[in-house]
C-alpha cells in the first residue's frame, strides 16, 4: 500500500484569505471504515463531506473548535472519485485530487490474551505487511523493525514491559497516517496478590508479606505518601519493611507499565489509653510521665501555648517522660508520631491562689500586699479600670505591688508568665489620694532641658515640687502643671509633689541633653531582591531640620547588599547618589534643604536588596 496525502495550492500572490480553503486530505488511497483527515484554513463553515455516489457524511470530528482540521469515518459504500465539502449557506469546496481506495487491511485475531511482558503477541489478518507500527494503550509503540514476524497475514512481536490493557492500533507512518483499531482490548497481565487485606495497628519497622501471582513484574513498591521502599520476591511472595514515616493508606506495587496495584491497606498504630502523672499542678521543669500503648512511636510532644514541639527524655513502648516547658499552658498534651498519628491527654498547670489583701481599702499610689499561695508564678497584676502592673514575685505566699494612681475599685487579675490568669473574685477598694497627684502618667520621652506638661488632680492642694530632694520652680495653670526639667538630668529621677495635706513621689526617666533620636518606622522588613521596603509618611518629618540624620538600623546583611533612599511620591532617588549604594551594616542620610523639602511634601522610601530593615529613626541635632 502506498499512502499519500493530496495537497492543494494556497491563495494567489501569498495574500492571506479568510475564505475556507482545503489544502490536503488523506490517507489516499483510503480504507473504508477508517478515519480520513481534512486539513486547510477556515474550515469551520464545513457542515458535511460528500463522497462519490452522493454519500453525505455530517459527523465531523473536530478537536476543541480547531478551524484547520477535522476527521470523518470513510463510509463502507464510498466509491472512488471526487470529494466535495458542503459549507453553511449552500456553497461548496471541490477537492482537486481523486479519492482512491486501498486493499482492506483487516485484523482477524489477536492472541494470546491475556499476555505477559516478554511474551510474543500474534496479530493475524490480511495486508499486515503494509503496517509500520503497533501502538498499545498510553501511546506505547513497537515499530516494524522490532517485529519478529512481518508478513501479509501475520505480525509477531514481543510485548513491551510498558504495555497496558487496552485496544491496539495498527498504523503506517504517512503524514496523515492510516490507523486501524482493534475491536477488542488486549488484556495485559498485571502482578496481583491473593488477598488485599486491611492491616490495623501497624508500626514502623514491621515486615509485610503478600502472596500473589506474576510478582516478577513488580519494579516499585510505593508507600501511601508516595515514597518507594526496597522489596524482595521469593516463592511468589512479595516482602517489604514499613519505613519510619509510614502513614495510613494504600501500599501499591507498580510494574513497568505504571499501573498501580494495591498490596495492602495500612492503618498505622497511634498512642492510646493515655494517662499523665502528674496531670495537674504543673510548673515549668516538672517531669511528666505518660503511660499507655504504642508510646515507642512517639517522636515529639506538643504543649498548649508553645510553638515548638519538645523531645521526650525517655521513650519506651509503655511510657514516655517529658519536662514541662517554660511558658506552657493548661490544655492537651499531644504525642506526635512520624506517621502523623497523634494521641492526647489533658493536663493542668499550677495556678496562683488568692487569700487576702493587706490593706483593704488601700490608697492609690500606695503598696498593697496580696496574700495566698503560688504567687511566685505571677508576672503581672491587673487592677480595676484595666490598669496593669508588671511584677517580679519573690515569695509564693505574698506579693507586694504598688497600686496605680488611676486604678479603680474592683477585682484584680493575676496573670502568669505563660499567659494564663486567675481573678481574685474579691474586690480591692482603692481610695484615691487626697494630695495633689498625677492620675495618668503621660507617654513619650522626657528630654533634659525641656518643659514637661502633665495634668494633676487635687491641684488646689499643691504647695511645692522637689526634684531629687531639691525644691524647684513650677507653673500651675488650672490642672496643668509645667515643670522645667533640669538640663543636666538623665536616667531615673525622683519627682515629689508636695501638698498641704501630704506628698506623693514618682520616678521620672529623662533622656540626657544632646541629639534626640525618634524611631519613625519599625520593622523587621526584609528587602529581598528590591521587593521589600519601608514607606514613611511625610508627617513623620514635620519636626525634622536641616542637618538632622536619617538612620537605618539593619540586620541579616548579605554580600552584595545595597541601600536606597527614594522620593515617596516619584520613587526616584531623593538626591544624587542615594540609590543603589553598597552597604555592610547600618547606614545614614544627612538632611539637606532640598531633601527636607521632599521629605515634608512626599515622605520617604527606604529600600534596597539583601538586608533586613529593623527600624528607621530620625536624629535631630
């Protein structure tokens, strides 16, 4: 058989046309009952193909709306001659080549079936000498050069290991190939097990054995997570060992064809019947013993309130031991295994126990003693009005804390370092001071040499002010007190408000005279490869002055790191030389008149590559 493709000329002068064009059809000679392909341009209006003898075929096989190609099945009653393509609207295209027919290639038998890798497949029929290849399922081909027998009536070949069950196709190698599909599927032998069991309570390291047939076909044994393991085959039995990370699911064996055959369904053992000792009254560092079953599978333990799992100090089949970590909370203690299975048991931390206040009532600004048990666990005390005070406990039986001057009467909350808390359920009565006092201490930095403004209560009682024991001048306007902070002051200082009926003292922290540094952006922000940056609004530069310094604090500086200062509106360099400069650590920008104008009108972009921005500050000289 000589298979050909009939071609036709394109539009004249190379001018592209939108009209339907038929360029080729084939194979020609054709085989009745096989597929024929038509190739061209703008073939979507074609609605039917008319064969000689006025045989109309309207079943056009197109792929995804392809306008350049479609297929039809050549009718058995078709005759040689000219083919026409009918178009929507009534017009038609006439093929210029004449259709002819080949001798019919037939398949009369495919044996044996089922067939195993390496065995000989025999295909019987007529005109098989015209076939150049046999195609199995999943496009696995055997070409005629590898046929062991190739005659008009018979093709014999060795079944490839990759072959799968399915119909086979006999084909030539023409540009538009002839293809003849078998009517029945070839059955390809797969490895099999005598019984597909579900095995429960499985542990890593266990050996699995499965009797079966044709196990010599197996090339891979795969676990439920997709990893493969070594295996042995002896006396028609497949044997393998479960890995440490074995998880629930199907274990499969895979031959060269890639078909997955289930060997076993696995249900992995998990920690069970758990009991913790002690299970309550736990402090950081306490050793917990958990007893139960399958505890030899445990790899780590997770505690409530702790992000990172903890490794047990003892791991045995019937028990584990683990230290209760700092910061852990009451909740489920979770035992983790390599398979992903878990078990849990509830535990409770030791809590502070409240007994009494001394005194009660207490004056705001004065100390109160909280009496009880386990008070050394307390990290902060929250008074009425949600006023919180951090504490460092020195005794389990008592805790002394200064009552905030703006605290309210009510129950107090004792919060532990791990974040858990208890409420006293007994109200503490807070008496407000009768002397002049500061109800709310202002936030923000107090600079040496500045005038500090603060609101006070009972201002009519105020008679004087002392700074570190020395009387100083002040201005009182309504309830606003203005104090001139000494220019030489620094660190912690004692401020005493003296009233006609008593006094009250405060510790005031003062920043030493000189440059004032203010953080205007807080990270961390990784710059990556010029992708991360700090965008700082213009309002942050309202108090900036010429000569001030913008300071960028960095971390994780890599080789090749670069810094950049850009205009917040245009993203261009804020001044010449302020873009793409090399850095090895922290870096600065001195503010010029031109830079100050841009900062106060558009803000600033700090960026670059290969470092992390920890914070950006402005140092006003």
